[in-house]
């Protein structure tokens, strides 16, 4: 029997936050030989950690000097808008605040593996691009582990051999703490205002996103979307190297890049305009935003040596991800689309632009700016059905624009009202694309999307009774 792999033996780590990310990280550190002390402000999370064998101690009272680092769950701030008290104590003690992707990097290299790393970030489209990239690599026969902000936390992924590839979705929260990992291929998809409370302003947000390209060298590839001004500026900066820059677009030709034009995915990296695949009619990749996601995944795969044929095959079979323009059902000529992942206006705009006319369910906990930026798409809205904390503010915005709307309060009321109206317009579309966070009424966008599915299923059962 081989000896256990313990790259963190003799080291001591504090873990603050024991939710979806923190608990698996604490368990992985323990398995890798570290001494771990963990805490969460939630009693339920502490109870789950204790049941999993994770040692607990209040990090607000523990002496932090002598620890090798604090692993802070990504959603817990260490700087803006105000540092969590434990983060403030750690910084005052000179204790580094670590990113779990860096710990994975260290574990993989400590194993002697030369596995490659792919990182994907951007305001919107990260998860779809991450999943599609991993599917392309797997279709090409590459051992792949996928996680980070999407799916499995980074440190909980398996250690791969030299031929393996890690595909990691990276949020701005995680990127601002990176200090070691080097991505062999990294993509920054797009930038629009989001999480500005954590980063101060758009410049701070863009700077956090740009960190995905830190430590790249001439053997690496930087993939950057050029369909918005902030991203174009980043691409211009990265054009100086050292990594090879590949510009991508879902809206048209980009000489020397990878792009979608007239529904065709094109590889023009060597000025040969080589056709990769057709996206025409692809139900899981509608709209120019998904075309950009496909271009990014293709560019990353090409950078890793995947053949265009394998990319085309994987794209053709891609079924999409839940809660992202997911076609839930059709009832009496009404198609229900679950786009619960649209937690900001820019993301909602991408879905709204795919449909000429629709009944729109929106609302929740609003982001800065509300839905004012969606004004150009309001003529497509047959009627809006507003829920959550933002309902009254959204109603004022829509009233000023002459958009028919109903303040429904709850998702249940909105689904019922939208179906009644849409059935009179059939064929019609009911689009849940909230342009808001979900935390006023749900535990996350997934819970909101699942509730939408259940409500639609109930409508279908009644319609067929």
C-alpha cells in the first residue's frame, strides 16, 4: 500500500466559512495532512462540519499567529466593503489569506504532476464556458477535472497525472486572492457592472478579473472577449504579451481570433478562417452571448491542442446547464424558459435579446442600476410580472417606459399570472430572467429556478388532468 499523500503535513490552516466551498476545502486540507481549525458564523454549518470531523474553534478568539494561512470562503470579504472581523484579525497578524486554487496548484505540483490548468472568468457565461470546455476536452480523450466556482471546489478535485487538465471557473472574489497558480490557458469573457461593493468600482472589478492572466508566460494563451469596451481595453493591454492573445467574439469576425459569424464558429488564429462548427439552431446555445461562450471554449481547447473535429462533436451534443435559458416545458402553446441564473441586468439582457416577444418574470434583490439599462429591450415585453424586494422599483421604471406590468410579489403568483396571459397570446413565451439576486426569497438562483420548475410542472399537471 502506498503512503498517503500529505503535501500540507506540519502546516496549520484556519478556514473561515463552511458552506459549499469551505467545508470541502477543510476536509481536503485534513486529508492532505494539515492541522485545521475552522469556523462559520452559522450554527447549522458548524454542526455539519463537526459531523464531518472538522475541528472547530471560534476564529474571532483564536490566536492566529503561527498559522500558515487563512482560507476564507470567496463570499466573505477581506477588504471591501468592509473586512470580516476574522479577515481583519488575520491581516493584522500578518497571516496570508489564501485562494483554494493556489492550494490545488501546490498539491498537484507537490505530487510531481505537470497537469495543465485552464481558468475561466467574466461577468456572465463562466459556468457554460467552463462546462463546455470540460466536455470538449473529455470528448478528445483528455483526463479532466472541472470545478472552482462551478461545481466542486478546487482543492476537492482529484490529483491528475501529466496528461490531465483542470478547468476552473474563477470568480472575481477568488481571483483577487490568487498568488501562485499559473493558467496555461485562461479566458476573460466579458465585463459589465457587478459586485462593485466588493471591488470599489468598475476599474477595481476589471483589475480583479485581469488577475487570471497573472504569471502567464510565452507558453500560455490569454483568451479575451471583445464584445464590450472594458474587455476590449483589457485585450489591448494583454496584446503586449507575454502570453499569446486570442480575441474572441460571439457577434462577428475578429481577424486573428476565434469568433462566430452568421452562425458559424470560425478559427482564424492563423488567418485561414477555418470552420469549426455551426451553431445555427443550437437550442442550448442561443444568442450572441452563448456564441461567445462557444468561441471561448473552442479557443481554450485549440490552445491545448484539441482537434477542431473534437470541438465540433462536443458542441453538437452540448445540452446546456440548468437555470440558463433552460426550456422547462410547453403547455397549451406557452413555452417556459428558466433563466434564473440571470442575477444582473446584463445577464437578463442576453436572454431577452433572444426572443422577439415574451412575458417576463423579473425581480428579487436588485443590483446597482436596477433594470434601467434594459430599456432598449422593453418593447419586446408583452407584460412583466414583478417579484421580490425590487418589484416596486421595477414597476416605476417600467411605468415610465409604458411597459405593461403586474406586481405579483411571489414567484408562484407571477407564474400563474404569466401563464394565464400568455395562453391567450399563444404561441408565447414565459421567460424567468430576474435581473436580480435571489436572496430576498430564495437561498440562491438554483433554488429559485427549481421553484420555477415545480410551479410549471404543477401547471402542466393541471392542464393535462
